[in-house]
């Protein structure tokens, strides 16, 4: 079904209508393999279909979708929610008043503090949104208004985006963090579960989503270690390994607690109802432990544990292919960023002219 470009008489309402339609479209087309409760996602889609009354309501729904496991939705919703705030303040009367110039201004203003990769995501979200409107609007004569937004080479976005060096813990900080995991007080009911989840991430470098989607049958004993069957991005499978001594007591304690609570979920890490924990929850717990240990980085959170593992792995092994395999990177160039933290290599460069 197609709609009039200026669906409402008020510009702000019309813009909200189109952004809502587009986000609903993304909710139904993005991969939802990490969503455990499909019914919950269907309810969100239904709310968007019925229409919402404010951009805040839309933001709440997209946050709920992300917490439910549809992680990719934030790539599209965050830029468009900010775009709504920007465009609604321009005093436009019609969607036809939106052009490349005002969108370029938005990217320049909003992207001033973003990394090149984030700027690229903003551009992709905006182009995708207006491409959707191009195809879905139609007037009474059956004609469509085409924005044909391209946003070529603007806001510092040229070609392949650069990579920002990730925040990570050094070896001393990692040792301190590992001690804090055990020392940080948590509820007895969830303590073993949370510590287990965090140690799986820091000791293997798996993504938070990968740890939370591990099933009981995905962990196999192998001598003094456990093999973990990991489902990565694009449903690509790989195997990770963690030594028993790092998690055995926590694993035993959590399995006993699960039986006591009557949890029958196939997920290894879950709540009392058997549903998957949200990434936001794990991020919150990790942030609390980092703060407890007095460890502060530019970017806190559970994903920083993955960067810390990868950095230390490269420093110890000097094997970039091993880093690629351990982290499940499809492209070796993605792993190459961790060579920037090799102080021995940097010292070689710094010593080049010592004898000149």
C-alpha cells in the first residue's frame, strides 16, 4: 500500500509517520536469529503498524527491539530519530522541503563527534530511509515524488570508512578486572550466572550476543578445557576454547541453581523464566565491575572485553591469523587494527634513526 507524501497536514506528524513506516519495515526484514521471543517482536511491529504519537514512543520501541535481540535496528533508528529532531526544528511545511543540502548540514552537525564508521552508518540510514519513501509515496494521479538522495562524499565520508582504535584494557588492568569479577558483590541467585557470562567473554573474546546465545549443548568437555560452538555473524560457525579452571566452579554452581529454580531453557545463560538476557543487562554489569575496580576507559562496556582479549592475544602471539580465527572475523583486515597496539613494533619504528 502506498501513501500520500504529505500524509498529514502537519510536517512533524508526516515525518514521524514515514520514519515509523520505515522502522517497521526494518523490523520485519532484518535478521532476527538472535531474537528468542518472536511474539514480543510481533507485538512491537503491531504497535508501529497501528501508528504512534511521538518520537519518544518510537525510540522506546526500537530500544525494546534491540534489547530483545534485534541488534541491527539501532543502526537505522538512532540516526533517523536524531534526523527527526533536526528537521522538525527547521519549520518545514512539506516533505518536499527536504533536500540534499539540509541533509548534508545535518550530517555535518551531527557527525562532528562521530567516527568515520558511524558517519557512514548515518549516511546509509538516511539514504535507505528516503529510498523507501521514494518507493512508497503516491499521489492521487498515481505519481510518486522521488527524493533521489545520494549524499556523495560529504561530511568526511569518502570511500571505505576508517577505523577508530578501540578502547581496551592492558595486561595489568585485565588481571585487576578478573579479580574484581569474583570480588564484586551480586545477588546470590544470579551471581554465578553473571560471572560465568562475563568470564566466557573475557577469556575467549566472543561477542556478547554470541555468549548469550550459547546453548547447553554448545559446550563440550575436551580434556582440561571446554570447546564452545559459536554462532557468529551471518550464522557462521566457529569453535572457541576455554580452560576448565576458569569457569568450572561457576558452571557447576549455575547448573545447580538452574535446577533449583526449575529453569528448563536450552540456553546456557538465561533469566529465571528461561529467556535470554539482554546485551544491555550484561553491559550494565560489566560497567559496574569496571567502576568497582577503578578501571575507566573512553568506551566502557562488555564489548571492550573482546577488544582487550584480542589485543592481548596479538601481543602474546604476534599471529594475526590466530586473532582473526579466534574473533571470527571474515576479513583479516578487520583483525589488523590490533597491530596498532604492538609496542615492540612501534619501538622499532621509533628507533629507526637512533644511529643517524
